[in-house]
C-alpha cells in the first residue's frame, strides 16, 4: 500500500511524499513514488497515531463500572477512541474489566490496540479542589496481587497515593511484577512525594490535577513532580484542566520536558456526547458544559470530554509549540515508556499507525497497523445508544 500526503510528520522531518506499507509496517517513507498510490490525502497532515495511556471511556462506552455486555463495551470503546486519532491505548478501567480487556486484546480489533491496562486506584487519597474528603480504602496487598494476576500480564500502570499505609509495599509488589506506579490523587507534600519516587513511582497522574499545588514556601506534590528529573509527567493539555500559563511554567521547569511529558485525555464516557447532565457510570451526577468541562455539582473536575487531539491543537495553536514536539509527547514518549517499541513514530520498520488530520485538527482517518480503523465518511453513529437512554438526564 502507498499513502500520499504533502505533510507527513516522519521521525526525520516533514516529508512531501509517500508512506509505503507492507504487512502492517512502514517499509519506506520517500519523496519518490515507485508504484500506484492507493490513497492520496493531498495537504492533510499525517501524524503518528496517538497513544492515550489514561482514558476511561468515550462515545458512551465506559470502563469505570462493572457493565453488562463487557466485550461490546470494550470493543465500542476501542472503536470510539480510534475516531479521535488514538491507535494504541492503556484502557483505564476497574478491576472488573481487566479480564475482558486482556481477552479482547488477543483478537482482531476494529479500533485502537490495547497495549496494556491502567488502573487509576483504587488506593487514592485526595479529593481535590472544591471536593469533600470521604476517606480512602485501606491497601490490601492480596488484592494488589489479584490485580496483576487478573490482567494476564497486561497491567502496565497503577496509580496510587503514596502517603497511605502500606503504599511502599504495594509499589514494590507492582514493580516486582513489571508494573509501573504513578503518583496520584494525593495529599503528599514535597518531601513525601520525593521519597515516594525512591520507592519506585515513575509516572505522575494528570500532573497538577488532584495534587497539592505549588506555593512559594511549600512546593507541594506538584513541585516534586516537576523537579524530579526521572519521573514522567502525564498532562491533560486541553487548556481546561491546567491553564496554558501553568503549562508554560511546567514545560519550562521540567528538565527535557518534551522527552518526559505524556499527553493524556482522562476521557470519560461523555466524550463525544452533547452538553447536559449525566449519571457517570451509575456513581454520581456530572455536568458537561459548552467548553467541554465535566464537573460535579460542587464544581470538582471529574475526568475530561476532550480527546488528546484537542490538547495537541491547544499546544500548537494557542501556545506556539511545534507540532513535532506535541506529537512526540502524544506518541513517541508513551510508546517508549510502556514498551510499545514498534509504535510511536513514522519511520521504517515501525507499525503503520497514523492519523490523517485537517488544518483544524479534525481526525479524518485513523490507521492501525496499516488498516483504516476510522473513516470519517463511512463511520457514522459511533455513540453508544444505550448510554444516552440510561445516563442522560437533561
């Protein structure tokens, strides 16, 4: 297969030319055509497929509750994120769906490929701005091992509040089983957070959100996340969760920031849904507004509805960050961190995972291993009808 575009964002720069695909991999990228072009995308930009490592749901499909029709939910979710430019992901789910995700990952998928599982919790401690502290679960090391076992080798990341009793032991258990741990939803301040990095925490969950912020006399958990040179920082770059001014500070402070930041969405099932009021996975009510905020009645942020491609757009359009740097944070970095060695870049020998976008960052086509898994002309009505019936309130 030969794909043509005047703006191919390859690992060696922007190419006006052709992507050659054989057996699901990129065999060449060249400005010379040796064959018949299968798809000519004109001046649409072709960027590496987005790897979203923190995503709870989209298009009405959610991974946060023990839903019926588990396989249908997982497959619908993977198709939904593909429509948003995601070619690989860490489905961020509850324990109940680990086995289903692992089983689906072994099959042919019409959508994004699961390259692992992300468990955000259950051992979290901080409610966050405008929230009410309702306590926290006690860490059960047997349950931690059960998480590893049930995921069938696919558990890649567990988010945990390190100040909880037995957190160090849990982190050591997960690390021993090849699972990264993330600093998340924590009341820990600077010194505690720095100490937890020594225990084996290597990622920080949606950095700046739901952690103690920076004060000029106390740098908080956020300060530790930015001043530690080794940890990788998730970032929701939509401009809503973290202001653009704060993101500028973060990208200036973090050493080698473009190598250490992982763009994520933290999307919930309402991503792609109309504005309104919803029941979030049967747990509590949230409001989706015109800007895309997902808020409880207290004003607490509760996940996101804007996909990573909108974060890329914000960085490029409003913060003047080169697209080449933005896609490094959305694709190459997560591929490297989570061991997806054949993904993350448009270069010879890599999987043919790429996204075709227009000048307004709208996703037109998504390719996973050389197969078009989303076509904006043909793939209509991807939203899960049952979700609107069960969860839409007004």
